[in-house]
C-alpha cells in the first residue's frame, strides 16, 4: 500500500517537472504580448523565419548585403524569379543595412521590398504588392513616404476597380469587396493628412456603395467631412451622403428618418457650396476642370433632390393628418374638445415644408373644408 502511494507521488512529481520545463521553455523562446519599444514594434511587423520559433531579429549586415547584391545582379541580368526570391527575404525580417551601388547609397530593407512590390505588380499579383508596400510604410517610417503612399493608393485603386490579371495567365483571381475596403481603411490610418486620406476615404465610400454597404459608406464620408472639412472632396461627400439617405427613403407612408437626413444634407450642400471649392495644390488643372463640370451636375441634382425630399416629407405630414382626422377619436383624449385642430396642425406642416407641392395643395383644400 505504501509502495503504491510512493509510485503515484513519484509520477505526479515527474508530471510537475515536465510542466515546469515547458512553461520555462515557452517563456524564454516564444514571443507573447505587445512589443515593448519602437524597435521591437517594428520587428513585430515582420512574419519572421523559422518553423516552431519565429525569429524576428534583424538580418546581419553581411547576409543582407550579399542577398541584395545577388538580387540586384539577377534582376539586371533578367532572372526575375531569383531576384524576387531574394528580395522577398526582407519581408520576413528587418534590415537596416546600407549598401553603395553605382555611387548611390541604398537602404537595403525598404529598397528590397519596393523592388519586390514592383515585380509583383508586373506579375499581376497586386495584393502581394500592396502587402510589401504596407510593410515599408509601417516598418521603415524614414523611407520616402510620399512615393510609398502614392504607390499604395494606386495599387489599391487597381485592385478595387480594374479587372484582376489571371494567376500564371490561367487561374482567374476574384475581387473581394471586404479586402478592398480593408485596404483603404489601412491607407487612411497609414497616410493621415489632407494629401492621401481624403482620397482614400472617398474611394472607400464608393466601393462600399457599389457593394451595398451603405453604413460603411456613410461612416467613410462622415469621417471625410469631419476630419478634412476644407478638402475639396468634402463637397462631393456631402452630396453623396444626401444621395445615400435618399436611396434609403421608402415613401411617405413609412418612417421619415432617412428623408430628414437626406433633406438636411441637400440643404447643407446647397448652403455650403454655392461655388465649387478652389483648386487644390495637389490637383492637376485637368482634374480641376473636370471637377468643376461635375460640381455643376451635382448642384442641379441636389436642388432636385431637396425638392423631392420636401415633397415626400410634405406628403407624409398630409397622410398623418388624414389618419388623425379619420381615426383620432379612437386614441386622442379630449378629441371632441380639440375637434379638427390636430389634423389641421399636420396639414399646415405639409404646406410649410413644401408649399409648391401637390401635397400642400391637397392640405389647403382639406383646411378649407374644415372652415366651411
């Protein structure tokens, strides 16, 4: 009996030792939790090398220089496959090494990723190209940011709007609306400021509208007008918000929340933009002239939209007034004493909202009937 108890105790001690060993091994070698400082944060952006344990420490300068010089040589010789394989090593781990080629100083890490992105774009793998560019923007913040931001935006637009090239010229690639929207949201976070973010938000809104994601479109457009109210794209954002809400209107016999929203945005648009926004310094003359023509069209449509929303709201007030007139006695207290006053109030609102509408004329006739 004592021997059996000793064996059980000995087994439990062994299990405890094994558990402690794995806990210690895990704490020493695995990466858990958020990085502690800036360098670690930048390293953590990389996928790392290794199978069980991911090594995200920067490459040695010797290895980085050798790989880059070999890749540079292969690319120059036309062996793009080998060059790409070496360049993409730098998507796994960071490198801050610098090399001089043809009297030009080159930062190996970001330059390798940029070259890999360009090769991937040429091969039609635009999604992979975007991933490389995003890694440059996040991990190498001292690199040529404007070049990378422009490239990111252009690649994202191609992914969202153009027909995707076939893989190996045979297998079709399919567009993902959710991935497109995610990419533009990432650009807004990476490239904050009036040069890139408003354009990214506008494209994000247009993609969301196309994918019938009205809430995401509204969110993008509201961020644009709230964060960048002086940007020329805010004019278009106000108009698109009004149109989105107009499309959500179900008619005069339903809830008028969307009607009121659309009407408010149309009115704000017509008040704020009597004239088109001035030419932006990042805008070409050709784009500016095209925008002026679009503005004239939007303004005409906004005036028609405002009139339509007023008519819808007026008709809604008229229908409520008729209902109160016919059935108010069943739910209004003191209905005998109030008489036609509640219905008249709704008819007057119908006239005030859209005095030129058909609903307003009908409301005037109904009020005259009360007076007769």
